[in-house]
């Protein structure tokens, strides 16, 4: 049952994605605030209204929305809210929320080049782009009212501070309440699974793509600098032992990269070779997720100086430095 706890009410909404249900949060402040909104589906919209009603709240009572990040399962229902409602989040949300033809062209060009560099066969490109566009059908088409960045106190939430935590998404932020050590963290740290370090095209004004696994690792380490007592997650249950779970996630990532490194001591491999070996059962159905996770390990191994890349006919071949 949806209920208040220290001025926060957790609402669980269904999604059409493999990750399952998503958590959104109503927060009492000078403004009644909804943190994330859920995917743009009729079922999710109805459940949001029903669970708000158990709190004695109507949709019209929500005075503002703050997004932890731009993914459709967190931002899609914005299209069901009045256009005059104020919506805040990191500036990097904008290109994903208010998508243009230029955005789609840049996204398709980015992945076209990425597939070549990773050695992904051409036959996978069309279905991948089609799947991306299908996923974005559950998102919204609207702009932010204003942008939030590191250290800001959001309007209407004077007890909370914005913490930037990129990696899973370039736009991801968390909200920290110092008085009781509560953190609303989006998909940075989940109790039951590791959040995927998703690939994105280069950021506005930059030429190189972000390296999301390195960002995730930095963002997780950043959490340890705050005395977090309770972390509200974007999916699943709350986290109380933040330090323990951060150590577990970082250790698992290093172990996976060491597995890849071991393979590369015996033979040179493309990124797609690695992806197939890491995720033999699911890479075809979840190519975007599995490719991102595979690139993550290569980025990490390159960063620590354990592998080298040689480009052959546009495709990178990776080998261990021994």
C-alpha cells in the first residue's frame, strides 16, 4: 500500500520493459513534487492516479516534476500532465525528451559507426534502430522548464540537494536530504541488479562519446562521500547498506573485466565477439544492453592500461598487453 514515510511516498508502476516495475516518488516540500513519472502507457497512467488517490492526491495537485534521468520508464508519462506543469532535470535530458529529426539522425549515425567499429554484422543494424524507436514511443515530447546541476537546491524542495551521478544516463541526478541521510537515486544503485552503463552519442559541443562505465564507477564512489542512511531506487527495494552494495557492484564489474582480459590474452577479439561470449543467450534480443555492457569492460580495461586496440578495415580488434 502506498503510504507516507518522512514526507516521501513510493509509487510502483508497471513498464513494458525487461527491467519490470519502476518506482516514482511523491515528496512533500514547499511544492508537492513528483520524482519521475513512469512510462507513457495507459496502465501506468491509471495506476499512478490510483496510487495518488490513496494518498488523497489528484494529478492536478502535483506542482512540479523532477526527473532523475530521461529514460522512457522514468519520463514518458510527462505527456499526460498539463503543459503548464513545471518539469526540472539535468540539461542533458532535453535532447531525449524533446526529440528532433536532427537528434534521430545523429543517433542513427552514431550507432552506424559504432556497429562498424564493434564488428557487428549489418543485419543487426535495422532491427536495432527499429527497436530504439519503439522504445522511445513510451517516452514523451516536451521540454524542461529549467535545468538542475550539481549542488543546486531545487525550487520548492529546500531540504534537498542535487547530486550529479552520470553513467547509466548522461542526464542522471540524485536528490540528497542531509538532515536524515535520505537519497533518491534513480538507477545508479539498484538492490537486485547492476544498472546498465548505456551508450550515448557524444554530448553537445563534444566529439568523443562518453565512457559510461567509468562514469558509473565514479558516481558509485561519490555516493560513499555522503552519510546515506536510506537510498530510494528507481527499481526494486530500498538500499540501506550503501557502502556494502557499492563494493559488491564495483567488485563484480572488475571481475567481469578480468574475464574479458583473460580471453584477450589468448586471442584478439572484436567487441561483438566479446558481446556474444559474455551474453550468448540474450545478445540477439537485447543487443543494445549487451553491447553497452561489453563496451563498458573494454573502456575499463583500456583505462587501466591492460589492453590495446588495432583498427582493421574500420573495426577494432582488441588484445591484451602482457
